[in-house]
C-alpha cells in the first residue's frame, strides 16, 4: 500500500472514489447495506490515514494509530476526530462513523469488532 503504484494501492484509491460519490440516501434505505458501507468506510479510512502517514514519514514512523495526530501527541487532534474520508459527498471522521452512526443507529456492540482501529490496544 505504501507504493502508490501497487495494485492494492490503486484498488484502495478506486474504492475511496466509489465511497465519495455513492448515493448515501439510497444506501440508507437498506439497513444491511448501510451498516456494511459504514463499516467498510471506517476500515478503509483507518488504513488510508496510516498509509498516508507512512508514505510521508516512513514505514517505521508510527507504532500505533493512537499516536497519529494533526500536531504533537498531546496538543494535536487525535486520529478519531480527524477528517478521515468522504462518503456520498460528506466528510466523516472515524469517531462520527462509529459513534454518531453505527452505535447510535443500531446500538449493536458487535459492530466494534467489525471496525479495525489499527490500535495496539485493541
């Protein structure tokens, strides 16, 4: 993924484009499709944040997603609150996907096991 020309990196970028341009209102009409879309979006956004960081700073520059911030470790915006990606023309954070959509709309604890936070603590 760090090599931007790899098939995997290209596929990820293609999927990010599909998410960005999807009809979110149409997907919301089917709970299963909407939940799957949000879970998949969360996962690809988390991976993308890590990959972008490693592309910029080197593959050994980050030991945990918890250390990814907009500035310094203690003064910056944590990864969960950073703009992570676009779904249907709307920008989302990882926190918003998990707490404002998945947990609020379904109250299903199993969803936490479906999202990959890429944290050493999970």
